[in-house]
C-alpha cells in the first residue's frame, strides 16, 4: 500500500471535483491547487448551511447532534471516516490521529476539533464506537447515523466513493481539514507522520508558533534503510522499540521471542492468522484490547526489510539501529 506524504491546499470546489477519482484504501489525495481562496464572506455563503447536509448524527455517548449546526459551523475541524471492524488501515489511522491529537496539546479541542465518522452505522452503535475510542485512548467525538445520511456526508465531503468489490473498500485513509468560516478545506493522509500532520494543521489554520521555524537549508539529509523507514511510517503509531507497549506490544526483541517465519507471516497477513485461530495472534488480540493488527498490504520485499530491521533490536544484535538514526 502506498501512502504519499503530500496533500494540496485546496478550496472545497477542487476537493469535490476530484472526489470521484479512483483512490485505493489508504491512499493520500492527489488533488492539486485548482481554485483561488474565496473571500470569507463568499465562502460563508457558498460552503455554509446551503451546502453541508445538516443531518442528525449520534455520538459515542448517545447524544444527537446536527452535522452543520453543532459540529462544523464556525469551527476549525479535522474529519476522518472509519469503521471499527476494518482489518486494513483504520486501526493505524486512528492510532496516528491519537498521537497527532496529543502533540497538539492545548490546541486539540480548542483550536481544532476532531471527528471520526463511522461508515458502518449498522454495526457501529454508540456503544461499539465508545469501546473502540477507549481502546486507542481517542479523546474526541466518534459519530454514527443513518446509512443514507452517512453516505450523503461522505460524498459531499469528497471522502467516500462507491465500494470497490476487489478490495471491499469504499474510503481512503484521509483526514479532511476544514476552516468553515473561511470556506477552506484540505485533504491529507490520515496515516502520515503525526508530527507532519500537526505541522500541516499549523500551516493550514494559520497558527502562529512561538518557536521560529528552521529553514529547509538547515536540514540535514535523512537516509534510512527501507525497514527503518517502514517501521517509522507504518508501525510507530502503535509500537515502540524498547520504550514499552503502546497500542500494541513493544517490538524490541520480537524476532528473538518469535520465529522469523511467524513474524513475517503476521506482518504480511495478520487478519488471516487471526481468522485461522493462530494461538499467538489470538492471544495478542485479547491482550491488547482486541485492537486488530492492520493488513498493510506490504510486498514481500518490504516485509523482509521490516523483519530484518526489527531483528536489529534483538538482544545481542551487532547491527543495532536507534529509532531515527543509525548508531
């Protein structure tokens, strides 16, 4: 699965024009700048109550809210679509957003409000969503509603497409940022590095930071082995290497505790192992609050590189690599 660390700053008109383009589950937006920034007054008229469906939704606490009046009107928001039974990227998406939310500090819930909307409202009742949020420590609203209303919202926001029968997917792992008063909207990959996501938010919402930003000319080139890059981009939101458990277990020493053949297969097809009743996969699922290990659809060479990188954090390894840089 390929995620690109890029998202174009766009007005909602450009976002909607590109909403029908084919995107894989977990793919980032490829929209380009296609509209001038509208004036706040014009934006309020164009992308306000006359455009956004004011459908009723239900929070994980059972409270009924209106999408436009209660959730986005006059606010800066970050919205993603997910569902609790997802076996692919949704768990990683939620874990990444939890880390971004924590990095925002006091801005979270004050300067930007997060919302996660279930695409499977028939299964994802308020109680199910509440349990799911608790598994990840997500401190924002998770929402469900009538299927037709969810479908309408997804299409209006350019976040859902018709279900792909080959992949059984009809959404991408995207985070929609919106400044409703100014009529500005932008899509980003929801599984991007949490630090990068918060930096994108600061730029998009125009937050003034007290610490001066460094110039790109001051940055040193980063050269990381593929396995290390994969761990940082795909695994670090849920796992650490020697810093303790996070959403999932600490992976330091994993290839010493388990056979490499098992680790390789678990990374490649964790959903299949769990469905087959593999005792280790089942025990991990129960121990870590029934959070599903996502199937990231990695190629065999990427899986091999990732397993090799994890092996450098086994006891006695002579090729130990520090998370973020080679020792």
